[in-house]
């Protein structure tokens, strides 16, 4: 992977320093071209192709997206489905968990609000208890979760990388604890997937969700939803099933629709794959085409090459900020971070926001983020960033501090 060459695949990066993939990534040239191709296909219609070939071409991105996502996650294709965004995946996962009176759900107090709201919806609907593992100085360890997990814990919701601090949790440790304790492990991976590698083949993660528009550099409207094969044996609830969430009939869907034997309620059971959690009507074919191309581009760069590049650049940024006297919320050890680096020079949120605005005036894009008293300016280092980007950021920070 050569970042200067990769950078040419992202037209929006021309003339700017983009350190904001944690908010919204930039779509690759390949992803945009895939959507344009689908738009041209729609504009041309089926003339000269026949209806079957026209539809097959229009829907081809759906299968490609599943295949590329499975490759990135090191998962089986039937474990991967497509969703609209991270939040949709969180709700699908919690809705599927078989909850009973007296159960509890556990999450950390630095979580993104959508994670907490998914648990809160379950509390309102089922009367379960929602418990929080409390952070200590901006850090939340598995021991903090153990302190609130008990035999009635039905699910633990975690972000693999914290949206404010950039801390990366030990997914293997959570996986082992889920295996021993028997709770469902639900992972929000939107701040990791596409950056630092995740290997689902080595983990006992039941559900994993990630929208495509951040670190995957895909357009909006389509993301990745992983469901472990073994989770289907744990009594998952099927709350809403559409036709495409049912087992495919013998002979395929084409033969089903044009058969005189077709009935409004076909004798088909729910499919035992991630597809039962996808949109049960018409899939987002445009979004899927863009996501497939973005995933293919990401996979072509290599899992470990991208991870190495991100960890090296982020580590260098942490060291430079610390040398300038910043408080860096992101942990320094590589195993505990990914691409997010969050820092403050003191003076509270007002000073952080002044720095953020000063950077943006120089076309250096970051954000300011806070949760539970923790936060500051958040920079996100991705595969297309270079040391020149870091130097520009640090020079702008030095100038702001002098002024």
C-alpha cells in the first residue's frame, strides 16, 4: 500500500488535509463510479438485454458487497448481510436477543448515544435493566464490565473503538467472557472496520454492525451486518420477516413468483443466515454497488498493510502532541488504539472548539467530541493520510498556540 497513490483514488482530498473519517469518510473514485454505472443502467433500461439480464446486472452489487465484506471480516458469506447504517444493525441485534424479565444489558458510559438508545429501547419494551460500566480517567477495561455483569446479563454492547477517546477494546477478551458467561456480544465496529483489522473467525462475536460511510469510504445508505452462525442456535427472536428473509424456494425466487402455486403466505421458514436481518423488501441496489466497490478497493490494499500504516501515523501524532504538552485521551500502546487520536491543550471545550475552527479555516478537517466529561479535538488517521498531513496539522496547532 502506497498512501500517495491511494490518495489519488479519493478526488475530494485535493487541496485539503482530511482527518475526519471518524465522522464521515470520503468516497473513493471506484465507489462513485460503481454508482454512476448503476445510474446509467437505470437510464438505459432493459432494451436489448431482456428483463432477466437487466435485473441481474442491477442487483449484482448486492452479492459483491456481501462477498467483499465477508473477506474483510474473515467471515463466511452467509454470516454477512447488508443494512442501511450502524444504528439499524444495533436495533436488529437487540430485537433478536431473547429477553426475559429480570435480564440486564451492559454497556460503557463512554458509548455513542445510538448504542445506549438501542439498550434503552429494550428497557422500555421488555423492562430489562440497563447497566453502565463506568470509565476511569477516560479508560474502560474489561474489568470495569466484569464488575457489573452477572448471571442475568443477557447482552453486552460495546464499540470496538471508542468514538471519543479512540480506545480500542480487547475484543478477544470480551469474546472469551461471552463464551464463559453465555451473554450475547453485540459490537459496534463503525470506528474500526476499514481501518484496523477485525478477524471474526477468531472471535465469539454474535452481532457486529458498521455503516459504510466512515472508515469504509463508501457512499451513504448501505453498511455491513455480521451474525455469527452459532447465534442462530441460541433462540434468536424473529420479530419481523419479509419475503427475502425466508428460505429460498426450490428453483429460486424467479420460479416462485411465476408459479401458479405461489401463495401470499408461503410455507417457508426463516433463513438461517444474516440475510434474515437485511431489508426484507427491495435491497438498496445503488448503495450496495457503491459499498461493494469501496470494500473491494479497501481489500486490495491489504488487511495488515493498512493497519500498520494507520497505527504508525497515529502513534507518531500521539508522540508529537504529547511533546507539545497536550493531554491525549487516546492510549499510546498499539493494541489499545486504532485511527482516532483525541487531544486537548486545556482551557475546556471552548478552547478545543476554537482550535477546531482555526484548523478548518486552514482546510484541515477534524472534529471536537465529548462524552461523560471526556473529549477534545478528534483527528482520524486513515489509509490515504500521509506524514505531510500530520506536519500540516502540527504546524497549524503551533501557530494557533503562539497566537
